[in-house]
């Protein structure tokens, strides 16, 4: 059960903070096109994703 969700907009980045019932915070980073490219878990583990750009 989540306790709190916050959203921060910084140039070309959308950062969502999610705080669980124990007070631990998970952060989700999205780019300007709303693609998630990094998740920082409350356990201090991090995950990054790589998105292929379409060929032009």
C-alpha cells in the first residue's frame, strides 16, 4: 500500500517519487517523451533502460 506520490518537472525530465507505507522512497525518471529510463528503488538498487531510436 503506497503512502505518498509526488511529481517533479525539471527541464526535459519528469521525476515521480513514490513513498511506501514504511517511508521508503522509489524514484522513477521519465524523459520528455514520457519513456521511463531509470528507476531508483527504495533498497538503493537502480535499474536503467536503454531505448533504441528508430532509424531515419
